[in-house]
C-alpha cells in the first residue's frame, strides 16, 4: 500500500479507533528517522483521540492506530471529614479520547556504547524523539458517593496528564506511555491497555499462541487473516492457557508482499505485565493484551511511572532485521559500576541424561512425598539412576577440563525432587541441602583444581514465595562454595496460586531475583521465565534465558524452528538453546522413550553455536557421544561465545539463516586454536525441511590474506528428517570435515541436507 498524505492519514483517525465516521484533526506532529526512510505521524482528533501511524518510504507500515488505556480507578489515600476517614478515589473510565495537547518536545540522540558481552562489541544508539503531553479533563471518581469533599471544593472531577514518547530509529519505532507526578494521579489500576497496531496488508506472519504460562511452542507460519483459523493447529500437543483464540505472543515477525520485514515486540519490561497481542484477522490488526494478575487486573501503577516500550521494527531486508539492536537500545545503560565478574561461559551439564530419561533428578523412589528437613534420605534406598552423584559429576568435570570448557551444570543435586511437580507444594526446595551422594565441598574443590567451576541449579517449581524467602541463604551458599552462575527455573503453575508466568507480580519477581543476584556478583540463566526484552543491557549478569522451545523438546522440534527464532525470540536477548546434540537417536539413551529421533543433522547442531546467539553456550550431549565424533566436536571446542562483530550473510525467516561472527580478541575463545590467532571468524548456517545449496561471499575477511578454514558440512547422503534406517544407521550423523585456504575474494558454496546445516572456522 502506498503512503497516503498526512491529511488523509489524519482523517482516518476515528476508523482506527473503531468508529464509523471521521472527524477533523486538532493536532498533528510528524517525526522522521535519522536516515529519513521511516516517518511517524501522531494526531489528535476533534474528539481528542490520540493515534499514531508509521510508514517506510512510500509504503504504509502501521495505519492510524489507537493509543490509550481503560482504567479501573485510582485510590488516593484518605482524608478526614467530620471526624471520619473518607476514601478519595481518582479516575475511573477510559484514557482513549477527550485529550487536549499540552506540550510537544523534540530531541535527537546519537551515541555508541560498548557491550559487556554481545553479538558485537560496539552498538550505535541513534534516534530522533517526539514526546507529546496530553491532558484529559473531567474524569469521574470511582465512587462518587464518597467523594463529597472534592465536590464541595469544586473539584469533583479529575484531570490526568499522560505523555507518549516516540523514538524513531533507522530500523524501527519505540514508544511508551509516561505518567508524571501530578495532583490528581497517585495510584491507578489498568483494566486494559488499548494500544493498536493496524497493519497495512495481510502479511505473512511467524507466531506462537498467546499462552499465559509458556513460550515453548513451535513457530507457526500463516497470513494475519488466518491466525484464528490456524490456532488449534498451532497449539500442537499442549493444553494451552490461552486468553483468546486469536491471541499471539511477541515477538511476532511479519513479511509484507512488497518485501518489508516488520516485527512487533516490547523493550525494557519492568514493573508491568508482559504484552501479548490479540489479532483481528478481519481488520488485519493487533491490539495490546496485557497478562493479568490473579484478580484479573492488568497493572497496578504509582505515578510517576512509565510503561515498557512498544516496538515496531521495520527493514527492507531480512539480514537487516537480524542486525537490528532496536530492543537493546531502548533499555537503560548498564546499572553496574563493576562488571569484571561477568564473563561468557561454555559449559557441559549433568542434564541431558535426565531430559532423555537415562537418569533421574530424584535420589530415591521410597517416598511419594517428601518434607524438607524431615524426610531422612540417609535411611532411604537409592534408586540407582540418580544423575547428580559424585562419580558421575567427576566424569563430566574431567571431560570439561580436558576440552577447555569453563563450567559444569549439575541438576538434581539437592533434596526434594521426588515430588517437585505436584503443583500444590510451596516448600519444594531449600537450595542448600544436597542429596547424600553429592559432596558439595569436595566436588567444588575438584572442579576448581581443574580450572573450572560448577554451575548452580535452582529449580523453584514456580513457588516464588519460597524462593524469595530462601534467596539470601541460597546465594550465600553459592558464594561459600565458589559458584558464580546459577540456572534457575519456573516449571509448573505459579505459587501464589492464580498468577500466570507473565503477570506484573511475576515480572517483578524475576527482576528482583536478577538484582539480588547482581548484589551477590552472581550471573543468572533464567528458564521458564518471561521472554527477554533487552534488560541484559541494563543487567548484564543476565547471561542466559530460555523462554522458548529448545533442544529439550527432541522429536517435537520442527526443522524450521531455528530459522525463525533469530527473528523473534532472540530479538529480546540471548537464548540458552542447549545446542550440540550429536546423538539424535534418543532410543539409544532410553529404549522406553517415545521421542525417538530429533530431526537434525550433526552439522546443524554445530551451526547453532553461531546462529543461536548466547554468551552462555552449552555442549548439551553426553561426553561419551562427543568422544565418538571428536573431529566434529573440535568445532564446539574452538567456537567463541563472545563477539567483536557479526555479519548476517543470508536469511529468510522459516527457510534459512547464515551468520558470520568475529571472535573478540579479549573475549572467550575456548581453545588454543582460536586464542593464538590474530583474526578469527566462525560461520554457521541452518535450514528448514528443504535441502538447499547456498553461496555467500567471504568479503568480511581481511583483504589479500589467506585464512585457514575448517568446514564442517553435511555429507551428500546426510538427512536430518529421514530418521533411523532399517540397517540401524543414522543419516543425521553423516558429515564431512575438510580444510581449505580461503581469502576475502572467495565465494563459499555449501549444500545443506534436510534440516541440515554447516559450520566454518576461519583464522589467519
């Protein structure tokens, strides 16, 4: 759709708010991106309705769309009247119309900031800003009967000030609501945030269902108009906790028919619920849907306050989308003065053997229910399959040390796993008491003697009250034994009961844990928490997140999943995807497993270390499986996890992704092969269920110099989809390792099998 003139856009205001007739514009402001390609129009209609519209060049991106809220009401404390305390309430109703323009301010900003860790060392933060301050007069109090004092003082109604701040970058828009300190607004409750995103066409979209408790879904591809019709198919095997049959989660990636890549997400999520989107397939629009608390309210606010940023990323090329740092830039700078203790980590884990059923987290089968401090584990019979035992953990430590890793994660080390998923139990774990076969002091001493650390595991079983009560003791325990990183998890229904995983109280909980960890100089890897929104810029001790469907889903993972997540989930921050699964035949680990085959090639698993960015990278498989393929395992040993710069070479969401990254010279390089070189690059490519050959230039290398290249690629007969063959062979494990000399003038062509991939190491 071609860009309409400003006047025509303004005349559409009321239709953007669901009206049938247009009205005149009483205020309008425009804003352009620094490069001039993106244009924003803010307008206020004759009825005082605020809207915004966004265009890219001559193409509309967001048609005039509504801004505002519906409130429950405002409690402003008490005052005395005739010797009695009278509750005084603020506005109840909507902040959708009846506004007048009070002030307009503009600003421009351009800086380059240095990351603690990241996909590149330096990030440019360059935007133009427009802030419009609006006043709504005459809002009614919640309970008129108790507001006689205000009426007698000729102040029976409330005035509300609200600022909408827009920041326009070359790659997209960020905007948020701000409520300044003001006489008539102290505390208020949000019933609904009514922000709209009216798309200019029926775009192709990649989305996951709007669940209130999990993001662990396969990304589904459809037109916007098909979302409701496809919802049942998209929910797959889950029993969803949905708010709507047309509800989706952010980040949602779209592609227009004329080649624009559009992404809706949010940034800097603090003291506010997560934003989902409710699609209107008929109108081709989305409306903000905030995740409610246990009582059904969306947000409880105290002025002065602000919402997270709502983001609309717009590029004309898929690779530019992957290169966007819009979400990170909208977060506040690093809050920590000393970041010397924060470092990228490459680790192994006593984890996959439990995920596949080879081992267990639990120590015994003697008890169907256990009680902290009461159950006597020393009197029980070990089940013989407990993974976190001294001998097994030492085996992982030895393998990690021999191969240059930084740490070993150990799950199932502490008492309480026998009934951890009851969903009814508040005191699930105490995070300090080990099972009888796990010697905390001895194992930590052993790990430190080998030059690495153990990584703590705190599974909360979603009992947040229990975790917060015990957090100080848990972190003190970690510091006593030399742990500097923890993986915490939130599996199951939230306690206190009735909360979802993404409500305002839960967002506050996650951020409280993150800050408390920073106070104790502890790095955090959160699982099952809210999806990230760039807070790792402000709190770089958040070195990992899950918040998406990772490798633990085994045969349920669709081949296209990892070609979509860099456009969606990873826009907000890194993911602990747990790559590196060499043995895709799960039956080899657990003959009783129903998830018998992962649709992947071994080389695709290598490529994920480059395409699925994280400063916290796990070698997810078992040491014995790596020992069978040490020539391929060499790439995992060599690959860096901290980057000087990244180049996005080829990409289409749902099809393929090819990325090249240059290792930081002062970062974690993992092996002598990497550390001794002047210039080191790694390239990774992954694809969907279709085999294809891709060719790309190596012009990111230094000119006129030969690089030593090691190429890990699918063999001609490899196949990541076929599954186990009748002769017992696994076509996903067929690969070729070759060495070549390459220069910046070369073009590299690599064939990928179905659900395949490739990885390349390059050094001077």
